[in-house]
């Protein structure tokens, strides 16, 4: 699943910010699956908010590095962890 | 003209009979009838006799509820609100009622087929599962939720034990009853935000019970365990511990957002715990000791 697919799938989730975290509720066939609720941490929440169909890995990594004041390697690792999590959930 | 007023979770529900037949309620509603009240109704239920052909849906349902293989109700979107086809809970696929709910979620028109009661034709506008549907949309309209759980009042401390089926909600209610607590209900509860405090209410069931309520002090998401354990959850984890057990028709993001918003606000003041339960009276003392 590439970034564009993930960005397009965002519309199939209801979301709610809880503190720094973001709760995601998947909607399947227009019905919420509350038991498949998913939580993103602060970094994941930031990526989710900034992810759109124009996004690239490079741009998102740079944005993470700037927002959380981490080096680019750390930002890339964080992004890949997020993408793995999110793909698991979307394929769920 | 209002024929009957109900008070459920301190919501006033007006029943207006537009038919020539008398309207009746299941026994579980008898203690929820308001004898005298000038309070403003939260919702109006207008009862009609017979199901008109004109209320056949033109589209596919947007939501369908089934229980043990039987259809309970279907929801259709219509121009000015929602249309419900409600099926008998005892005779599979027997259409029991058709109901329209306005877009503002404040007026129900419920068309019921007459039934014989003591050899007289009568209407049961809130016959299960119609009544719980009316209650659910009350909570969706206002600052409230419905939840599967056991609610108890332990010397005025309201506690809710929630979890998926089979994790011991009813057992917990019995254990607390044996320990002297009041059981509000062991299945379905309404929680309301009343100016920053959270109140638990029982709702009419198929059996008769009085109106019960208590101020909510803690929610416990329960699971079987070899020993009693209690872990306080925070933030998203607390939301995830409560929200899956809400009674919900999650066919729009608006409804989901309503539920998530309520729970997120509630956990700011009401602690949510993961409770591992040994199903005997030790768990009652375990929780009471924790609070001391």
C-alpha cells in the first residue's frame, strides 16, 4: 500500500483527538467497527494529519524532523513504523 | 394532545396517540410513566395504527441490525430524516412497525400493526426493539450515551462494569447485590452529562423495575483473570476501553463523533480501569479496598 492509497483511505475513518493521541475508528461498508478501534501516538497523529495525496516519504520525514526536533534518520524510522502500523490496520 | 408522558434517564418523552385504538406499553415501562409534569419533552412519539404502503423504502438500508440470525431492524435514509423497519423479536422477519424520525431527532412517527391484548385491539408503539431505538436516538441527540454494562450504586458511588459478552457483567451485578449494593441494571444503561457530573440511569426492560440512578464515579472494563487486578487507564487507552461497549449505530461519522466526544470528555473526570476479575465476592472487597 503506497502513501497515496493510505491518504485516500483516510476518509474511511472517524477520528478523535484524545490528548496528544488520535483515536481512529474504521468504517467498513459505512458502518463503524468499534472493536477495531486504533490509537496513534503523537508522531502518528501528526503524520495522519499531514498525510495527503501529494505526500512523499521525504516530505513527511522532513516534517517530522522539524516538528519533533529529531534528526532525519530518526524521523524516517518513525515514519516507517507509522506506515507499517497503518497498513496493518487498513489491511486488517 | 399528549396521552402519556415517560421519564427515562430524566428525559421526558411524550406519547401522542393519533389512532382510535388505545396505546399500551410493556410492563417494564410502568415505573417510568410521569403522572404529573410540566417539563418540556425531549422527544415526541406519535403513534399511528397500521403500516401504510407509502412507507416502503426506495433505497437499500444504510444500517441493519441482526440478532442470532434474525433481522431486528433496518434503517433507511429519507429526504427529511430516517425511516426504520422494525421486526418482531419473537416472529422472525415479521414486520412489526415502521417509524420515521425527523432530521432533528426529536419527533418519531411510529406506525404499528394493532395487536390483541385482553381481546381488545391495541397499539404498542414502544414494543421491543422500538423502545430502545427511541432511547438510543435520545442519547444521540443530547449529551448522553447508552452502554452495555452492569451499573451499581455502592453507598451512593456509581460504578459501571462493562465488557464484551461473557466477561461477567451479570455476575458482577449479583456479587455487588450480595454485598449490599443497589443494582441499577445488569445489561443496558444510559450515562448523562449533567453539568459536569455524570449520572447513570437504568432504562425500561422487559421486566418491571423502578427508576434507578446514581452519580458515576468509575468505569471498569472487565475480563476474567486468575487474580483480581486493577489498572487505571488514561487518554486514548481509556477511550478504547469504553467505546467498543457503547450501544451504537455507527453508520455515520456524526454518530461516531458524538460517542467519541462524550467518552473523551467523560474520562477527564471519571476514571476508567481495566479490571481482572475472579468471579467471587473477593472482587467486591478488592475494589472497595482500592478506593479506601
